[in-house]
C-alpha cells in the first residue's frame, strides 16, 4: 500500500474543557498519513485517482476550526471526513497536538494519535 503524508499543519483553534480555552484558543499542529493504492493515478497522471493532500489540509482546517472539548473528538472527525471524501484511502493515521496547553507546568505540547482502517470504519 502507498502512503501520502501531510506534516506540520499549523492552525489556531479553541478546543478544551476550560471556558477560557474556548475564548483564548491556542495553536495546534497536525500530521496526517493516509494509505491507499496509487498505481492508477501514476498510470493516468490524474489527481482524482490519488489521495489529494489539498483535500486533507482542508478537512483538517475545517475541523480544527470547529470547537470541541476534546482533541480526540477533533481527530476522529478528521478521520471520518477523510474516509468519506476519499474512497481510495484505506488507512489513516493522525497526530493532533495542542501546543503550549494551559496546564500546570512548562509543557510544549499534548497530543493524541489515532489510527483507523477503512474496513473498521462506520459513518
């Protein structure tokens, strides 16, 4: 299976359980890997036959912009939409990191990493 990675997507979002996080927000970093067969895309040189990283970036941006309490929820919504919009994708890995979270201590980031296969996916 072939893999496309979109790494270091930096966005601003308003996720967290604290009311202040919904008002102030913070920076996020997202890395996405998708797997699927791209032989048809290679043979045809046709963008519609591959896993489009522009679409991945848009999906990530849309969901980081939609407030949630948990970054787990945000990451899962991203995976759902990747599977919905790109039938060629057979597997997704996403790492979503909240940079400089408002917790007691000097912490650079907290992250969630989710991995899902299409065969286990249900929308």
